[in-house]
């Protein structure tokens, strides 16, 4: 039961970090930095940092390559973490 709760928590935290990153994509902080702050600390801290940041003019989006790179790295890390726990069972 604890393993399933751990996996559920990791997946939920990752999805919330992606949602905060999408909020940050329309702000000066950008997707990458807001996603990184949410993944390292908590999604609540990342959301507060996004909302403090100024909005981009004309509603543009600021993705950058950092967001894509971090997204791929986090997905690989989560999959590796889950596979290592299932290998122990």
C-alpha cells in the first residue's frame, strides 16, 4: 500500500508541476523555470512565483528549450524510479 501511495504522490506532483509550468508559460518566468521550481520545491511555491512574475505582452508564450529538456528528464526519472521499485517486488 505504501508503494502505491508513493507512486501516486510522484505522479500527482509531476502533473501539478506541469500545470504550473503551463501557467508560467504566459509569464516572464517562462515554462522551464516555473516547472523547475515546482518540481524542486512544491507546486504551490512554483505557482506563487509564477503569479508574482509579470505577464508577457500580447499574451505570448515563453517556452524555451529548458522546459522541454526538463520535462523529458522528469519523465525518465519517474519511470526509472517506478521500475526500480517494481523490480524489488
